[in-house]
C-alpha cells in the first residue's frame, strides 16, 4: 500500500496557485541553478530543478531580466519520476515588492 504524504497544516498554502511553466535563475549565497516554476500564486511558488534544497533555506529567483524576488523553502522532495526535485517556496518580500515584480505580471497573464 502506497503511503501518501500530506503537508502539515502549518505548511498548507492559504492562496490559490496556477499551473505554469516559467524558466528562472535561482541564486544561493554559494552559487546558482536553473529551475522551472511549475505553479505560482500570491503566496509562493513550486519549483522543479535538479537542486535539492533544505527547509528554511533562502535564495532569490529571477525571470529573465525582470528583477528578482527573495524566497524561503518550505519543503523539498524528490519527484516521483526522474532525478529532479520539487520545492515549495514562499515569498520573503512584502506585498509592495511583489506588486512590482515579474510574478504579479505573470499571474495577470495566467
């Protein structure tokens, strides 16, 4: 019998997310990596990448030359197929910063 993983109540998102596919560059203090945003909302996003990240780790996410946002990892797990990881992140910046970011524009288009 397959065991289902359910996020603890404190980690469940409070806002709706929309499926998408945006290529981004993520920058950690000691390097960078490429990722795809596979869903996003006003509270956070889910990334798909080859990079395994730790809960509470912070980094920036940039889409093309449209500025970057600071995020914090809530969870990270291996994808059921392949060698990639799915990572759930929340935004660290305030709503004013989000309002002027590439995320707000992307959400409007979606």
